[in-house]
C-alpha cells in the first residue's frame, strides 16, 4: 500500500503531466481528472479568457484549474494526516503539505511558459507593465502574482490572482 506521501507525489505528477499536455481550452482527459478530484472545470469561454488575458503560456490548462486540482489533492492528504499518529512519515508529510500547492504551481508554470529569448525580454516587460500616472517611477509599486507574474489590473481587485489563484504582492 502506498504511503500518503507517495500518493501525494504521484497525484501531483499526474495533475502536472495532464495539465501541461492539454490544449489551452482543455480536453476530455483533463476534464475527467478535475471531476475525479472534485473540481468543476471552467466553462470554455472562461478558459479562453484566461488564455488570452492571463500570463502568457504556449499551452496547457488554465493555471487556476491546476491550483484547484493541487489544492484538492492537498486537502485530501491533509485530512489523512489529521487522522494519523505522528511519527517520522507524518512529520515529512506535514513539511511537504506546507508548500505543496505553491511548489506545484511553480513547476507547472515553468512547464507551460513560452521560451524566453533575449529579443523578447524587454518588449515583454514594456508591453506587460502598466504605467500608472506616467511620472518617474510609475508602475514601480504595482502588485503582481508571486506564482505566475500576472499584474493586478486595478486597485479594486482582491489580493488573489484571478488567473492562477496565487498571492498578489
């Protein structure tokens, strides 16, 4: 019988592999995995919005769906952990759970990020950094997602990224 840590790692690998291999608007395999984990897939128009307006990626599932899938796995493992008698394996599981979702999201975003070329670095920076006020230092205090880098579009938005669910700082 697999340990909870083995199940956690195997499940995360399955989510990352399936999500990074599917097209931006999803596919039946990705949708089935989401349903298996108890996560409702986004509607096609919402997936399209996340692909066109969210952080640039060459393909793969919407980052918010990946975060929801990883969170579902985390929650199942955490529930199992709460029922365990604490020993070395449970301590390792607790350490793993503390950063599980964020580590999974970083790995997924690395997999689906477009290749960076020196010709596009500065053009991308100029194109994606809003200029608030136009003065010296404008945009310097802009909040962005620590996971995917998406900017906070306006001050009325919450401190959670609408594209991947990460924290805005």
